[in-house]
C-alpha cells in the first residue's frame, strides 16, 4: 500500500508492572486498506485489571474505524475542520462498538475499556497525527510529548459511555501535512515520555547506552528485523545480577523503563533525517 515507507514496532511490559506480575497493558496496530494506512498505539488504564483487553481492542477498532470512515467519505483533509469531522465520526463509531460490547458484559467489566489512543492516518495525499490521551509523537525529527495530565488521569474515550457525548473527551489533531512531506514518524505510549532522561544511561549489565529516540527511525536494523525494537526495549528493561565474589554480595541492577513501553515507527526508504530532535 505504501511502497515508499518502512514500518517497525515493538512493545514490552514496564519494570513496575513486571515486579507485581501485571501483564503488558499496551497494544499496537498497523492496518492498511484502500491505499491508506492507520497506525495506532494504546495504553490501558494501569489501575484496572486486564485493561490490556481494552487497549488491544482499541488499537484495532480505531485503525479499522479510521480507514472505514475515510473510505466512506473520502476527503483531502486540507484543513483542521475536515479532520475534526472525520475524527468525530470515528469517535462515535468507537463508542457505538464499545457500548454494544459492554451491553453483553458485566457492568464492572466495562472498566477494561479505559485506554488511550495515539495514532496516525496516512492517505495518498495527507497525513494526520492525533491522540486521545497521553503519549509521544515524532514527525520528521520533531518530538511532541502529550501529557502528563493532572493526577495522572488522561482523558479516556470510554468516558463517553458514562457522560453526555457532547462533553465526553474528543480526539486532538496535532499535525496535518502533505504525505509527500513525511520523512519519518514515531508514535509511542507514555512509557516513552522519560526517554530523554534515560538516553545517556548505560544498559543493565552492558557498556552501551540507551541512545536517543531518533535511533528508531535512523537505524536500518530496526526495519530489517521485525523483533529488533522489542529486543532493544527488552535490553533496556532487563534485570542484571552482578556478583562481587570478594565481598560475597550480589548487586541487582533493575530495568530502566518503569511503565509499559510501546512504539511504532515509519520512514521513507530514502528518508533524510534531521540530525537533532526538536522537543516541544
């Protein structure tokens, strides 16, 4: 569908989740249809058991709804008003799906529908970057952090099941540009938010460092191997035990990523990548 682009993704559970036996509550999806591509990452509400179920459904339903709604009413998305109309239709479709599914489940189970969404819609002419909740976006080397929100409580799409639809959280469109101008992009959950503070840190039990975020769109190895991003994240988050035989002690070096961390990245085959990230 997008022969000029390469895609790669990876996800791992955060250190804090692993320590208490929680599952990875993040999810990621890439879906291509009708000459368009939808990329979505999601983070389930950490205080809700099994919220990875909602995150998994959320990424797939959001990607499907984006492509379905765009195909039903193709537009060039030349302005923010047209983009807002598209995302409102997507929001209503997602709430309708969640409401239908929730009607078949116990009331308390619907709390698993609390999840964030960060994504991109690539059409042949225009590309849109959006979110509903916290996370990280990067476009052509420019990094935008979404959140954090007060009391660590991001807006969740599923709040629309509890409140009047007009007052429920809505999608935010962050970037709307010509697809021909897209060289690289990255979407991540809020586990990536601490990356800048970690990039100079040494990996547990190794001599190499975490490295800058731009490695994921600059380094070809992440696109050559479908598991390369997950492996890098796993190295950052592994626990290393170092024995001091003279002192008869063990030193435990824990992982660096506290929260579940997920990203999906895309780049043109001939991408010209900025040498330095701009952070907003």
